[in-house]
C-alpha cells in the first residue's frame, strides 16, 4: 500500500490522486451506456461551478448546498441552484428549520435518485471550485454513491489551496491565514449582498477569479 | 438571488413583487480595469448596477480631453438607456476593477411594461441628460462657480423709504410711480416692510380705508443681510423665512433691498444675461451698460478655464451684436441697404478679447444717396467710444473720410496700394484683408474683397513684399534654441502672434480664402493643401497659447499702458508654461522659414 501512496503523492502534483484517476476511468467505462455517461466526459467549455456546502451529520445527514455557474466574467446568480437535502425522517424538522434560517434556503428536497440526478444535471461535467472542496463534498459524494452508485466525477479546484500557493509565491515567509473570511480580506474581495450559502459560493467564485488574475499577472 | 439594496430610485418605483423579480434576475459580473463594458453602437443586453469600482462614459467622437462625459460609481446604474434606444450611444469603460450586478434586458423591458413610472424614470433621465449635454455645449462649459462668489452689494436695489404718516392710497400711488414692488416705512426709529400683498390684505381682509396710515399694514420683523454677505446667503435666508425680499443693512443704516427675482436673474448664467441685455437694449444707455460688462464676462470665463477659442467666438459674436445695435441707433434705416459697416484688424478676425481700438470703415453703394454721411459717421464713432471701444490712434475709423468710400473708390484705392507697395499701403492692404461686415449690406464688402483677390492673389512680387513683413521682428530664441530672457520681458505680439497672423493672412490672400479668422484660414489652407495639416494644427495651438499668455498679461495689467501688456517676463512663468512658450516660438520660427522659402525672401 505504501507504494500506492508514493505514486499517489507523485500523481497529486497533477492535481489529482492516482486512485482518483483510476477510479474515474473505471467509472467512465462502467457508465458508458447509461444516461450519466456525459458526466464523465472531459469538459471543453469555459464555465465552472462554484459550490458551497453545509452538513449536519447524523444517521441520514442533512446537506445544504449552493451551486452557481461562472464564466470568465460573469457569475450567473440568477440561475443558481440552492437547496437542502434531507432524509425522510420527521425528526429532522428542527435541523431543517435551522438550515433554512442560517443558510437562507427555500427549497427542501429528499435524498433520491431523481433529486440527485437533478443536481448532477445542473453541474454537468463542468469543473467544481470551492473553499476546501474535499471536506465539503465528502458527505455529498457518499450520498451520490448511495443513490447513484458513483461520486461526483468532476475535476475539482480547491480555492483554499490556490490561495495558499499564490500567497506563498508572493510572500514566501508569511504564514497564510486559512480562514475563508481572512482569505477574502487578504485578496480584497468586496462583500457581496448575498447571504447564506449562495453568498459563500459567490465569494469563492470571486476569490477564484481574483486569484486567476493574480496568477496571470505574476506570470 | 441577490440582496441588493433596492430602496433607491428607480427601484423604489417598483412594488415588492417587482423588486423580488429584480433580485432573482440579477447576475454578477467582474471587469478588469480598462475593460470596455459596453461599446458605442453595441446592443445593450444588460442594465448594470455598480457594486464596486468606477466606470467612465466616453464619447468616442470627441477629442480625448473632453471625451469623458460621464462617471459612475458604486450604486449607480447605467446601460438602461442603451436598452431603451436599442444601442449604446457611448462607450462605457471600467476605470478600476469593477463588480456590477447585471439585469438582463428582457427583465428590464418586462419591468418597464409592468411599471410605467419605472420606465418614465429612465425616459426622464434620458431627456435630462440630453438637456445637460446641450446646455454644456451651448455654454462652452460655463458654470455657476464664479457667480457663487457674488456679494449682496452687487445686486441690491435702492430702497423706497416712506414716512409713516402717508396713507395707503398715497403709498400705492408712489409704488406705481417708482415701479417698485415693496416699500419701507420708518416709524419710531423702527423699519417696516410693506409689500403689495400687504396692501391688498390690509384693504380687503382687514378692511382698512384708503386713508388709513401705511404703518398699520407694515411688518416690522425684517430679514436683513449686510452688503458684504454672499448673494446665495440672501437666497438661503429667503428660502428659510419664506419671503421674497430681504433688507440690506449696514450697522443699522438702510442700504437697499434685494428681491428674489433679482437674485435669480443674477444667478442665471451671466454670458446669457449679457447677450440678452444686448438683444433687449432699446436705447444707448442700456446697450452701454451691457457693453461694459463684457470684460467682466471675459475674466469670469477665463477664471473658469473656458478655452480661449470659445471665449473669442463668444466675444466676437457679442461685439458684432453691440456694433450692429449702435449702427441701428445712429444710422437711419433707409441707408442700411446702401452701405456696409466693416470692422478690421483683430476685430475683423474675431480675435479680440478685451475691447481694443475701433478699426472700422464704411463701404457705400455706388448709387447711394447719403449727403450727411460724414456727420452720421462721426456720431457713430462717438457712440462706439461711449460703448467702451477706444478710438484708433491710427485714425482708421469711419469718422475719418479716408475710410468711407464707395465700392468703385475702394477698388481704386486697393489697386493703388498694390501698385505702390510701400509700408503704409501694405499695412492698409493687410487691414483690408481682415475686413468683416457687422452691419448693413454685406454684399458690398464681398464685391470689394473679390476685387482685392483679383488684383493681388497672383501678384507674386506683391505677395513677397507682404510676406516679408512677417519676418520683420526676430523670434526671441537664442542661438541654442532656448528662450531669450531679457529683464523687461519678451514681446510675444511681435515675436509670436504677428508672424503667424500675418503669414497666414498672406497665404490666405494667395489662395483666395474669404474666411477672416486665423484659425479658420489655417483650416482652409490645410484643406487646400497649401499647408500640411500638422503644421496648421501646430500653428493654431501656438497662436492660442500665445494669445492666452498675452491675455493673462493684459488682465493683470489693465491699467498700465499698452506697450507693457504684450511683454511676457519669462522668469515669472512656470516651467511648464516656459516649455510651451519655447515650443510655440520654435513653431513660429519654422513657419517663418516656410514663408521665406515660399515667397523667396532669403536674399531680400
């Protein structure tokens, strides 16, 4: 296993673990003849999807999620996808209310093949971006695995890593702050008049745009 | 969904449902500095609401200095008019990093249909903007700023003070006699104000008889100002106390009254007021008072940084109108079609800023019947003197019989001058070339000018004689190309302005160009191909700069005699001005070389 980890570490330089690459290839072959096949195709367009997730763990966890499509210049806020997934138990009512209030979410969905497929269709095969994306997506991926049999296959860009890398490049000796809000102030991202999870998704999209620009400028 | 603050206009014109539509329909866009957000002629697809950053609105048809016609910052809205018009009239460019909320055009048009007042808002701003722009163009950038500094003493009326023992009937009679709106009464050491409204109320509502004493209807609580206060303070006081007149007092003595109408007419743009005064003047006195305000207008315009070219245009028009009026007052109407009053020299070229000497002449039709022309012309000259145009030291005036002649006689004199070619004749020819008609029948002058061109334009020897005058004064540059710096200053009229004006005049004669202003001639010469466009532009700029320097000098030393006003002391200029002056004089030098090459003056 240690050799696998070594290869993993090496492959991580390309932004993805070797295991992930192999898994993705396996999934692509497996789903080649299903309606999900297109999700596994490499994306050739210019759009991305910014994601923000909030999870209340439990037997059937409650997941609130905001996804918004962005391109080079625009963030398509008007077509954002915002909803809370929950299990069928009525005991979750309290959690649901908290999610609604805290994250400013109006739609509640049950975990099912249909709803998750709806989300997958929205995201498509576009790359995902988000702050500490691995952590945010782990529960969602479990849900995908449970219901559809595969985790989200999209390419992923972790804005937190991008932020750390760019900051280290500019100021090698400075300890990079790892809070999202610190990163926003650090890159002077203006506050957006959007509350809740969609606000967070938008902010990470803006941060991504800002970092992209900074990278092209600094070469 | 976006939580934008929609409590501001135009969104406050929507109801909650409409606002919700807006919130749900907005996208967010990010623009890097200098990105063109919306190009001229492009179809508007979004209404932009700026969240952060600054956007400039640029009219690409204008020169760069004045192209920036609008500026938008956080919270401002743009692009709506482009949607209403179908395409954008101007270019919108991000000046900084910008974050804008975008409202798609479909949503916007839908809102316009649902909420007429919402649409009205944008139609209004469109009309408002168009009006602002035309005003800006018409005024040449005149602003209120200078007039905010006007003092009360400049705008007050003589008070109409009456004894308290006078009756209401008597007061009304006096008011009518003096064309006043209000009067002041003094009783027991106190001052009271009586307005026409007070009189009416007293008679009708209070039921006083006509014989009642005036102080019964007077108000003794007065709103007062001192003569040294700013006029706008008086305006503020009037608004605050809801009155239309305030009393001017200086240490408890009565000085005058300021009425609201006076203040408002004073505050309305003054160039407009002067031209209006000229137009409305029905007698010499009002014309003179309007005429004496033009130097004041020049200083105000210059202080506000109006381009000299526009100030000159405005002044040329005003002076023309004033002379025209003076002509109408002094000359009988039956002679108007048989004669032509022309102005010459700088006035003819439309390049005088302050009132310079009157250089004028009269052309009579060959069959004119006008026996007392000499007396009339003497009267005209005197009138012009009272209007503030000093007499010409060279006596080039209509009062001088030499400058009053019929068309045939003028043609003869021109031929004679062209033949003789001595200094005096050449000067007269040059003066005649700048002639411009201000009153009477302009056809007469055109006939004379045609004859002048016919006689002189092809006479190479005459042209080179004329052109040589332009080289008479040396350019005040040292051997190494830097400015000469004599103690008493350099004469920019002789060293810079005259060579340009005269050289251009000669070339215009050669090419038979009828325009009289130097800038107009330069443009015509460039169109004609006689001068390179670049050289023509450079010469125009150099002339503007030199004239501006000279004007500054004249404004600062209006009392000192004429010889000093053309002298610019280089040491007193800022380094930038010095640099510009040096550049301009180099242009003059190049132009002189061009002249001497063209007219073969190398060995003369």
